[in-house]
C-alpha cells in the first residue's frame, strides 16, 4: 500500500466532497436569497404604483387616471412582437428605450368597487382579490404576484413577475457565485497532490540510499534532512544498521581469521603426515586426503570472505575470450589427470569486451571448470561455449556427469550444500562463490540441462558487455 497514494486519495476526496457540499449549499442559499430579493422587489414595485395613484387620485378622474397609468406603466415594445423580443440576443432595447425583461413584468389596478382600471396581466380574478403574495396563470406562464389595497384611496394594486424569468435570473446569479469555486476545484486538487508529493520528497531522499545499500557498504542515513515526524524512525534505523554492520563485520572477521589460522596447522599436519607416509604410505593415504579436503575448504572460505567483502576499486575493460582461455589453461593439469578434454567454441570472434575484475572472473571460471572436471567421468569432453547474448555474453560449461535434478538446483548454489547425487570431496562452496562473483558484476549464474538431451549439467553464466559500475544485489 502506498502512503502517498492513500493520503492523496483521502485528502483530495475530502477536499472535493467538502467543496461540492459547500457549492451545493451556496447554490441553494443563493436561490433562496434571490427569491426573497425578487419578492421584495415585487412589493417595492407595487408600492411605487400605490404612491403614484395616491398622487393622482385627487386631481384626475377615473378615466384620466386610467389613461395616465396606462401611459406611465405601458412597457416599451417599440412595435416588436413577443417572439421578436424573445429572439433578440441584445437585452437592451434599441436607443436605450429599456430592457426586454420589462416585458416579463405586469401591473393591475382596480377601483375600490372592484372595477379594473389597468390590466396588463390578464389573469383570472374570479376568486377575488386577496392581499399578499400568490401565484397566477396568464398567457401560458406562471406569475408571482403581490397584491395590496391602499388604505387611503381604496384602490387595489397588483404587480407580477414571470416565474421562468425569476428562475433564470436566480440560477444565473447562483451559478455565478459557485462557478469560480467549481473551476478552482481541479486546481485545488492539483495543489493538494503537489503539496503531498513535495512533503514526501525528504522520505524519498531517505529511501534512495537504503535501496542502494549493500551488505559490504552499510552506512548510517543522513537524519539532518529527515522530517521531524520520522526523525525517531531514522535514528532507530541507523542504530539497526550500525548493529547489523557490526554483526556482519564480526562474521567476516571470524571466517577470515578462522580460515587463516587453520592454514598453518593444516600445512604442518600435512607435512608430518607426508613424512610418516614415506614409511607406511597405505596407512596415512586416507588421512592425507582428508587433510587436503580441509585445506581446500579453508582456501574456499578465505576466497568467499574476500568476495563477500567486495572491492572498492573500479573494474577495467577486459577481453572475455582471453580470460576464458587463461582459466582453461589454469585447470589444464586437473583435466589431464582425468584425461578430460575441454573444448572451447568462441562465437565472439575473439572480441568480447566486458568491464570486470579479471581476478574474480578468472576465479569464477576456474571454479565452474573445476566442478565440471571433478564430476565428469574420465575420458570425456567438457564443452565450453561463448556467445553474445542480449547486451552481454553467455558462457556455457557443459559436462557429462550425473547432473543435478531441477528441483535441487537452487539449493545446490547455496553455501555448504553438497548433494548426494554428486561425488567428490568439495565443501559445497564452489557454486556459491561463482554465483556471488557473477552477481557482483551484474550478471547471473543458472544451472540447466544439456541441450542435446545427454546426461550432464550445463552451467550458464551471463555477464553484461558494458557496465560502468559493479552492481551488488541487496
């Protein structure tokens, strides 16, 4: 589970949810407040007409008052039909005569006796006049109306607004309030994601040295740039790395010291056995063989200790065919002793440059070749093939021995593991050393069956053709 992904998902979801709730709330509240504002405007328009009637009622007759109201409250149309007004994209009428939304307003005036004096709404008034807000139907639209009766003159006055215009205006204004918030949501989400990524950058800087750390190059993490929240964790990890490095160093030192200290007494023991063997060779031959196996084990332990310690020097460019030929020459006496013939098939044309430590590669190939000779019957052939493979070179060493079952091959490359199926006096470190050297150079070692179907084992070693640095698997 990614903490960055989880935190980003939770924070952005929470921000978006809260922002959407706020936007919805703002939209509903804006619509409500705008409805209140339109109702107040409707009442205000009605009271303006009430004031006009009060001013004219004493000086004009009903007929004159009707003409005056019609002339005053007649909404501008300039001869345009309703359809033309609806289709006109410009809301301001020509010559600044008014606004086309004025056609969505209507006024009605009745005398104290209930006779209509002005009627631009043409609504059904059969239910009588009632003061206050109500709804009316006219010309196929629904109208919001406000009605009042002037207490001084007794006139009834009504102002009306079309519902669709009220809704259109309220929605436009409400959307105008929340639109900036909605447009800002993607930017807000991006800002949250960027903030989280930036906040986790110090952790990623701490991750890189841990990822690239190798057992032979353990060093403490730099806690100066660590966030306060993980400073304790970094200090705990540094303590663990320090204890781990000490434990590995003690193990390496013990292996090297033990192997080194054993060499001298084993050498002395063998010399004494050789002197005793001169008088009674049959009695001490098995003992000398056991001492030789112990000497071989000590040498392999020393070699393994050096390989595990790695190397701080930079590798050089070497010609792999030349290194392989040198390794074959080194094990030639062992091959002659068993009448085994190594056959090299170089398909690189003698030109296979790799960046490596020549001593380690020579050790790898001598180990693989010595194993093949040890477990092959006498008077057989060991096939060695060098071919380009991908971005590197593949070396295959195939013997005619008993082979290794496929399910046991991974275990056979572990340290101090010897399989019962294979004869010999080794200590079970040869393949482990060879595999470690291959990995140290960014390559790999695998065990395969012979391609021709004959009994035997093929050790396949792949090495990169060019490598600026030695990679040590963690």
